């Protein structure tokens, strides 16, 4: 046993980095099985681990094979949104089904404010989890980039705005929105509005782009208001649309909850759906078949999204090379009575 082992002082990650001649982040990436480490650096870190006898946690597993057997799902939304809206339930079911035979445990974390994000970042980079799944990212959230820098395997649900992550799973949101609006055009609708999602999210940007794609060649005006995907936001947006454009004859909403809120306002204003105003949502959630009339909606395979995210993350945790780190899932229109 060398002098470092006999000293009795527990070796630090910084000591491993100094012995290996690499940065602290490189050691962390080796610990977490990140593929973004050269073979030479990985071998130097492993040798330093052996020489120093460093162990990462109280379980005293060897550093290179250390696992917590836990992954975190981070959702940047309120508890009410997560538990009220069917999109999140579908994602979580898909993740759970994919992890059921892996032995990995899933923890759900929610963070909205800057302070919450900072506390969460410290936790996630502190060797408490083997990897992280993130959904519902807003704007230029620095968390995924910082996790990657610290060697924590990370997979995103949805394409974020402002940067391109290493690995993510998304829906073909633009094509789905384009199909919905073309369907309305084929039905003879000529004043088609949209209640778009937040423009600091890739999903909001892409669904608005699909609406614009479909209208581009028609010369028809764009009638756009914005919401946050919630039912109340859909109701408020529909009120604004009817005040601004009382002659509209169709509305494409960027989520089913917003469509449901919009339909409520249309009924209150004496509009008959779809005779006066056709409505199309986006989600094809379980409630879509039970609205009055049943909601025509773009189907997005949320459970498949969750499964794909989990499978990609497990592969990254195991240090496997991802042949397809970005997965885009197909969408399609489900016709019901509202359009």
C-alpha cells in the first residue's frame, strides 16, 4: 500500500485530478461513464483512482463502476401543471415502463425559480444520481449544459431554444401543426387563428412555425395569440381572439388543455362548434374523446417519448456509443367532432 493509502485522509476528487494530470471535470466525466473522454485521459484517471484508493461514497464501491442506481426527472413547471396536464403523465408512464426492468429508481424533481435551479444543480452534480432526464425547459436554461460539463449523463425531452443538446427526444411538432391547419383549409375554413405556446420553448416555436407553413401559400392573414399550454390560458386567449377577430372560423391550439379552455369560451359566446368555429388541439390526450363535441387533435406519442428518453439515458450511463442520440417521433391528426 502506498503512502496515500496509509495516510488515513480520504482522497479527494481534486487529488485524483492532480495525480492523473487532468481537470476535475474530466475525472467527473470518467466517474459518470461519459463518452466525451479520451482513452488516454480515462486510463490516467483510473490509474490515479487505483493509486489513491479513492472511493466516491459511503457504499465504498470502486470509482469507475460506482452507481447510485437512481436517475432524476427534472420538470421546470409547477406542481399543478405536472399533475393536471396529461402530457406529463404520459411521459412519466413511458419512463417508468422503460426503467422497470433495469433496477434503476426514478426520482421526480421540480424547479422553477433561479434559487430552486441552483439548489437542484448542486444536488444533481453531487454524485447523488447516475443520470438526468429534463423536460419542459424554458429559454436558455443553463442546467443541461452544466450537467454535461460535470460529466452527468443527460437526455432532454423536447428541443430547447438557444442551444442544441447532445441527446434529446422530440415530437415532429412542426409537421403535426402543419397537418392540422391544412385539414382546416381543406374543410373550407378561411380565417384560421392559432393559440400558440410559449416562444421560449422549442415546442411552442415549432407548432407556431407549422401553422405559418400551412398558411404561407394561401395569402390568408395570421391570427396569433399566445398561451402557456394550460386550460385557463386557452380561455383567456380565445376571449382575446374573439374580441380582435370576431369573424374567425377556426382555431388551432398548441395543446389540448388550451383547446378545452377555448371551447368553453366559444360556447359562452354562443358559438356552435364546429359549425361556427372549428377547433383542433394538440396532444390527443385521453380527455379529447370526452369533450363536447369530441376534440379533433394531433396525436403525439408521449409514452413512447418517455421510453425513448429513458433508453437513451441508460445507454449513456452504461458508456455506450449512441448511434442515434436525437430521436424525432411522428405525429398524426385524429379526427373527431370539433373540426
